[in-house]
């Protein structure tokens, strides 16, 4: 916990994926920070956490990124008020990505230790 009583709290977690041969610059579509004090992070995973997608596409044919959105707040309740707005904001940003980019985001409201 910081001196101001705020702690890091995860808001959303999910995955982004697209074909390995696609040239996709996620930074051109997704914000890295949003007010008030929301941070959006994504990291490419070396291996997919699953073998295939619901539509049967092999995960090995895709580049897969884990996405995490977090904030600093005094409580999970305070942070949770941001989730609907954040989900809508990220959905709008993801809809600007090129065809072939898929995503799944889920609420994951919990402190980061």
C-alpha cells in the first residue's frame, strides 16, 4: 500500500490474439493509460495457455497476448466503479483493430500483491 492509502487493484484481465503472420501494432489501437489512473498492459505469451479456440483454430497459429488493466484505489469497491466504463472504453478501442484480431476480457477485481 502506498503512503496515500491506495493499493494496486486489477480491474480486467484477458487475452488478445491474431495470426502469427499478421502485422498488428496493438499500441496503435490500445491506450496504455486512461484517467483516472488506469493502466493497460499487454504482454505476448511464449506459449498459449490453451490448445485451440472455441472455433477450432489452433492456438499455435496465433500470437497471444495477456492483457491486464489495473488502477490504484483504496478499496476493491472504489476500483470496481471503473469496470463498466473501462470495459466499454477498451471494447471501443479493440473494435478499431484489424480484422483477424480476437479478444476476450473478463472482470478480475482483486488486489495485486
